[in-house]
């Protein structure tokens, strides 16, 4: 039985899927993606991811896709491919949309946007150990893309700034990830992850929603904060707010939430994952019906 992928309305065997070198997504990097993960084989917060995708597509002028069909096909692919994994394992699903062929290659019968979906087993080895050791961040000289280049709410594959920022971080501190500031010097995000701090007396603090990509994971964290009896605030954060925080977290789709233990070699809190992190990952595990840390540890080596 072959794994399935989806390309332009067809479910096909994964090993024959491809994208043209003349596609705008390849030629100019104009690609709107969504990255999801499953828990127990079910795609987590699929509706929210598709809502964000729909908004991003509107921004780039693609607004006639059948989102219900995409939802159904995503569920079919995830269910089919998950059935080939070991019991207890999970997968990530990537959905990409491009405007289609680049103008010089377009024909009179141009088929329109390119739409693709594919899955991979979750690469737990990349973050399983971070739940106990924590992440280290380095404040990069590379800044977040300003809003007059493209809106903060647009999720796109143009991530050269992440790549360059992480290269700089690795040179300065092997194994570290980049922390990016915005054009005004406020905390924006880490490479491919949202930044949230915890300050006793204030609660969780995240950047203002209009300045960063709408994060499905942060919306989950905000909901969990209510269950934990912890306030959740959105405001501008300086780098000093991060360095002086009691705890700092990175939140993204696959790991869910990871603790940050140092920024620019300065320990956060006690320099080890804190109690609020442990509470948060426990609440998240209860939400999805499995032990997130135990699963990552079990499948870090397949």
C-alpha cells in the first residue's frame, strides 16, 4: 500500500508527486503553506489552519478554492498515511498553494493555482530532548520582514530571513535558534515559532496579534491559560522583557510548546525548564489525549 499525496484535485501515490520548475512557487518562491500535525491520526485544529490559509490566499488573490474539499482530502490523506505508521506514532501534513505557472511558461489553457498536500512522519528527534534541556536563543541582527513588504497575517514560504538569522545564531552559539526583532526593536518571533513569556504577576505575554502571524498554537496556549487560571496578555515586548522573564516558551505546530532556558547566554529563570512549562505541556497533553513528551521520546528513533 502506497502513501497518498494530493496534487491539483487528484489523490496520487506519494512517490510520483512533483511540481513544475516553471511554477511560480518554484521560480519566485510565491507559496502559501499550512503545516499541520496529527494526534492519534487526527489532524489537530484543521479548521483553524484552513481559515488561516483562506485569509492568506485572499491576500495573494487566490480566493476561489473549495475549502471543504481540501478539508475532506486532507483528512483522507492523513487517515490513510497514518495507518501505515507504528501504533502510537503521528505525522505532519503540509498543504501548499501557489498561483500556478510563471507567466512566460503559461499557456492559453493555464490550469490556475497549484495545490498540493503531502505527509511525513513527525521528526520527533529534532525536539524530543528539548522538553527537558530547553532551547537556547540568540538575538539576531536579521529583523522580521516589515509590514510594508507583506502583511504580518500572510503565511508564506519566503523564509530567507529565518535561514539567515539561524545561520547567524549557529555561528555565535552552536545549537541555538534565532530570536528576531521587528523594525522597531520589539520581539517578533523565533525562526518558525512564536515567542511567549511568563511573568509572575502578569501571566503569559505574547506580541500584539496585528504584528505577527496569527498562530494556531498560540490560540491553543491562550485557551489553556484560561484553564490554568493564568492571565494572557498581548503587548509589545522588549528584549529586556524576555531576558527578565520568569519563563520563556516557543510555540509551534509540531512540538506544541518548548521551554527556552537562555537568551544570549543569559539564563532564563533558573536556566532549566520551569514549573509553568511543565503545567502547560501537561494541560496540552490532556487536551489532545496523549502524553506529548512521552510520544516524542518514544519515536525520536524509529
